[in-house]
DNA sequence: TCTGGGGTCCTAGGACCC
DNA sequence: TCTGGGGTCCTAGGACCC
C-alpha cells in the first residue's frame, strides 16, 4: 500500500503561512522574473488561469483583488523540508517525489483504518507546518496519485481518499480524463484519444501488450498499475544526480557579449555551489545561450561544451571554462534572452578516478578556499564573496518586484509577532 | 506586454565486441 | 552462393514529471 501526500497550492500556501491576513484571499505566485503564474490559492483559481502572464492579471493586482508574490525558492525549499520531516513520523519509508509531494510506504499498516490514518497525517502536517495537504491511498503509486487528485477536488473526501476502502473505484476512474494519469502527458493523451481512450477506466481496460508495442514499456507499466499491480516501487533513497543545470532568463534582452559573460559567470558560480552541496564533480560542462522563442525575426541558439580534466566543482575553473564557451557560442547582432550552464557526467567527489599519465593535482588549497567562500556566503549574504567575472552591477538581473521574505532561513527576515499589553487580553495568560 | 526552471527516463539506431 | 547469434555501449531526440 502507498500513500501520496500532495501539498495543496504549495507555493501559494507557503506565502499564506506567514501572512495570516491573507487567509481567505486569492493569492498567486509568479515564476522567476515575475513572468507568469505558477501557483494559485483555491480562491485565486477562478480568477486567473495557470501560466497567466503578470501583464494579463495586473488589473486584478492593482485593484487589490489578487495578491501576487515573486518566486521565493529558499522559503519553499525549507517549508518542503518541514513537511517531509513531519511525514517521517508516519512511515519509515518516505520518498520525496517533488518539492510538494511525497510517497509513504504503508507496507504492514494493513490492520489500520488507513482513511483515518490519512486524516491524521493531514491534520498533523497542517498543524506543524501550516501547509494543507491532500492524501491518496491505494495499492500502487499511480492509483495513489489519482486518489489524491480526487481527494483534492471533492469536498466530501475531506482531503483524503483511500481507493481500497471504496466499493466502486471503476466508477471514479470512468469520470477522470486520461490526461490526469501520472505518466500520460500531452502527446500521449492526444494519441490515446485518437484511439478512443478518453478516460482512466478505458486506459485500465485497454490491451496492455498492444500499448507496449505502440508506446513503450512505461505506458504498459502504467496500465498494470491502474489494475492494481505495482510496477513502480518505493525509492526512499534519492538516486545521485546525473546533471546540474542553472538556467535563467534575463530581466530584459541583452546584446553585448560582456553582459552575457557576466550572467553566465554568475550561473557557473551557482552551479559550482550546487555541485559542492551535492559532493559531486563535473566531468562535462556546457553553456547554452538563446534569443526569445517568441520573436520569429530574431532566432538564434547555440550550445558549446567541454570536457573537464580532472573533473571539478571549483568555481574559478567552471567560470574560466564558461567564459570560453560563451565567447564561442556568441554571435553578434541578436537580442539574447536566456543563458544556461549544464554540468553532466557527475562523479562523487570522494571517489575520483585519477589520471595515469597526468601530473598529480593537489586541489586541497582550492577546496579549502571554496569551503570558506561557501561558509561566508551562507552566513552573510548569497554573494558576499564573489568572483570579478560575475560583475558588480548586473544589468541583466531578474525582475522580482513582489518578493516576500526568507522567513525561516534568515535571522533578519524572521516573522515578527505583535505582542499586545497584557491588560488588553481577554483575561487568559 | 509577456510568456519559468530543473530534472529523469526510454527508445532507436549505429558502432563495436566475441 | 550465401554469408550466425548474441550482446554492450553510446548518442540524439523525444517524452514525461513537478
């Protein structure tokens, strides 16, 4: 048995935790660069579509009918950690699937009333973290995801649905579109629809062998999962990362190589930091730059990559490589909107394969420098110490006009509580 | 006007091995 | 004239997820 715990409107809920004044107000959270809506509170869902641009909803914001927030990843990551830690009280097997979802292994919990257990999970997460969640329970992960999907949308479920306690699961599956199934995306939906498979029930009853031939092993496994045969096991230990990407659109278009280089140096530094956090070294490193997708008259994209020998997570080395790659990729005369750096062929830092014929490299001093920089930046400010190539006054920076606070990770941004004099209280202490 | 960021997995096809 | 069988590894591209 599996439970899927899914945080409702996660980013919007995180913002609301620290703004009790917005309790029943419509709240939307924007993507990086304040580009478009990526999360909506229940009150905001009727007002704004997902991915609506800020421009298209500005009138609501100005009239005070909608509260928007810029993306605050540090806050969301920390709130996610709190939710996961709470869930670990309910099962020894917790698999964090995404920033706002986790699977719980419920093997050996069969003697319990699992619907009731789901309610306990929900109430505890709400009380300990302030985040509302939906819980789906079923005999496979795919079914648990669908159960959570239904639990979130039907008030009668009170946030929890256990398919195993339900008589007519097929009736429920017949009412859900096939596109809602985990693993069935846009393209597969269109192809399945063309064959008359419109609902989850129809997919469950389809010819699994034929679908395997047509769409591959994943679709067949999904069909088996819908039939209650578990094909996707719990994976409580996160697999090591295979790639690290830092990718950002600029605040506005950039035409000069020097400006793009500053941005790419900044992304490379961030990427090196991530690798050090992971304890990984990159063997392969790439830079990609491109113009806006939405300007057909101004299209250019280029990727350049290089092998790093020996593999490294040293900021200076990555910036140096990135500068060469950026120069190679750059072509004058275009309006650039986005750059990214990609580190691949990652190996654990403590298990490096040495080179037989190369002179031995001693990176101990560099490692100590990086450790010190990381410590300073963590303690003081994300770029208290930075490399000159990253520039002093970035002109390409992100827009972020509706930023809240890093309430839970920075002492000077911690929420404050107004304390009223005791005499104004209603007599209790 | 503006339209995000960061990842994983599978498949087909070619090259190559004994 | 007809020319096996069984396998691995790599890459690019496509699909999916949140």
